[in-house]
C-alpha cells in the first residue's frame, strides 16, 4: 500500500545537495533509477529533475522494517527518503555532480509503486520514436529531455526579461481568428452558434500585432502558439511556438539591433557563449549564388560556382538547353574526393535526382593528374580547362554540376552541398554561425498556382526604388524590406518592415491579383484601421522550438517540445485526432 508524505517536507532536490551539507539531515523525493542489493547494504540511485543522489540503506540506521522496504524497491518506484549526508565511503563518481557524497537513509516511504517501463529511463537510449512518443510521460523522465525542456523554460525567461528592459509590452492575441488564407493551410474551428461559419487557429499573430501598432502600443511581444496545417519535417510541427514582436517608428536596422542584442543575451546567459556583434549580413541574391539557399550554413566552404558564361554555345545539349531556357550551369568542388568510386558518384547522381534534378554531371581529377568525366568528351579542351580554373580545382578534387532553371540548380546543389558536408565531416558541430539574410525578393513564382505570391506576406514593404516594378512584367525583380536571421543553415526567425501607406498597399494587392473587393473581404478590419493613422512599423518572429533545438544540439524539434506530434500530425500518446460523437457534430451543423 502506498504511503503519503504527510508531515514530511522535501528539503532539497537530489543534485542540490553538496559537500557543504555533509553531516546535515536532508529529505529527498523522486524516482528509483537503480537498486543494488549487497546483502548487508542496499544502494539506490534516486533521480529527480536535478540529477541523481546515491542513497544507502543500512539496517542499523533505518531499522528492520525500513530495510525490508528498501529490499522491495524497483526501478521507477516513487519514494521519499530522510537521512544524513555523508562523504562516500566507496569510490567517488567523478561523472556525477553528487559523486562525492551519499545519503545514509533513516526513514523511507514508498509513495508509489511502478510497473517495469517499456524502455530504460536513461539518457541517449536507442529506442524507437514511436514507442517513446506513445509513452511520452516516461520519455520525459529521461535526463536529456528534461534538460532540453528546462533550457527552453530558461530561454523564455531570458526573452521576457530582456524585452521588458527594452520597453516591450507582453500582449496576448486571439487564438480564434478569421481565416485569411494566403500561404499555409489554416486549421479551422466550427462555430456552434454561427453554424456554417468557422474560426481559424492563428498561423501567426501578424494582423493583430499590426493592429496593436495602430493602437499605440509601439513595442509589443508575445510568446505565441501558432498552427499550420502543412506537411511535417524534422523542424516542423502542426502547432509551434513563436517569439513574436512588433515595433513602431523604426526601420529595419532598429529591429536588427534589438534582436542581435537579444540573441547575444540568450547565448551568454544559457550557454555562457559570447556572440560577436554586429552579426554578418548577406543579401538574398548572394546567399543563393554562393550557397544555393536563403538559409546558408556558413560553417564550411564548398560554395557554388556559376560557370554559365564559360559554357555558352559549348555544344553539349544538356548545358545548352538549360542556358537557352534562361537557366544556368553551376557546380561545387568537393575537395580531395577525386578518387571517389563510380558507384559512390552514381549514388550522388541518384541523390540529386531525388532533389529534382534531371541528372548530375561530374568531373574527377585524380592525384596523378588523370581526368574522368561524364561530359568532358563533349567539350573542347580549352572549355574543360576554363571550368577547372573557374572552380579552383586541383589534383584529387571532384567537381559536381547541375544544369536547369536557377531554382532547381540552387535547390539541388545547395542540398547536395549540405549532405556532403555532413558525410565528409566538414561541419564543426560546436560552432554557432549566425547571419542576417536581407533584401529578399518581394514576390516568388508559384508553379502550382501559376502566379506570383508574396514571398513573406502581403504587408511587406518593398524597396522604395522598386515600387514601380510591382505591377509590371519585371515584378519578380522587386525587392522587399525583409530580413531573416539564420543559424547553421536553419532559419531562426524572419521579419520585415510593413507597408503603412494606402497607395503602396493597394499596389501590393493588385500585384497579387486581388481585386479591391477581395482585399477588403479578407483584410478589411486591418485596412479600415489603417485609415485612422498608422505609424511606420516593423517586426520579427522566431521559431522558439527551432532556436532551442539548435542550442541543445537536438536532431528534431520533437526533442524540445513536451508533447509533440508525429509526421502525420497525430499524437501517439492521446491518439488525437479522434472521431467525435454524432451529437457533437449535430450541434455544430456538420455531417461527415
């Protein structure tokens, strides 16, 4: 029968006891990690969120009844122990914060017994994700996950303290909102009272934070829950958390300055790492040309080379076709890998095809100066030499090339670069390389919708000099006052200066194909507010889950979220989503 803690008060968490407490009495409570029976002595490793403490049960100290209880303990039993802190008599455990001390138990209460868990409650276990997530409450007992969740909590505290010092006001915005689809799919919530009508869960607080700028709150922030009904990846979940902010009477540099200092504060207080400011900046065009992505990992080289000019009219059909259709030919130099086998190169070709390429051309320079290639026989010696020179290639290097539309070439070589960087051990996992990517295109072409979409959202300010391009055939050249903060190849956050002038906003909606009536139907409440005086404003939002994932070196944001979903957006533990009673649907006026 389980006992209670009545009259007993926990004095410390396990790892809060130190050598300065030797000789003192303490009361600890937690879970049994391990029990070792040595006959006359029973040793128990007691665990709570702070760490482990070795507890020694000796019959003379605890009595016959207490010793019998100690013999019955099993892993994951919940117990309370009173006893005296002593210097360890056996070997010191230097890998443990409490490795020099132990507690000699004088009282034991078994608060809860436990079945044998389906996997060990240990750090770094190799257990299938499905099993861990089905029993997430057990998984969360593991020290590494508890450490991640506690770091997340500390990050949120640092953010709140810093932004309060900077004059920001924390304001909550609604969860039940109007659906304004322009981007990812909304999660919809049916209304019982207004049958046939639906709320949407927020993809971000974007419109409400702009309304707060209209309301005069000039510096807003929120740690906000957001929802997007989209396909999941390692760094995506259907519900996620943003550190969201908006500022009035500012330009892009003002937002960047505040956020650089915020990042520096977080990294210093949590990891004791000094971040050098200001952070480097790179234009979107430079990032795409050098790295094939707008979130470049700058911890290693292997940058892209554009060799289109060298290959114009070269006579090789694959290259000529790409260039004639407005595309490009680009390559990466995989240094020292010229001896890679044909089988290994073929695997890279297949990998590139999986990324959307029609194929992958290659040229290998062996250490003895010989050359093998999938395309060199179609080109003149002068052209091949020019390629080798342009790629800064030397004996022993492997050159890989993609030829297609720029979008595909960037995607293929950018992804291949990161894949090879990981496989070849070129990435220093202990480095934090921050950078701002700025001057994004205002629009991006959607093959699926056969039209231009806003690269960020319809309220992003264009460069003043590019406003005249917005409603021309050259609208794809228009740039945005937008900025992303990138860390080690992952977008941490993104933001922009917002449009606050009616005439520019009208041009933006026109460029996106909205009639004035459509624009007002979707965003009328915001546009109406803007007629009553709106300050210039700008903002930024971080993905908190991604930020913490990178700080702790986790492979997935699931390892920094207490109760995450899996790839099909379901919860293996609660089995959500589930069917609901027909009566509930009838109340909502819904038939499935």
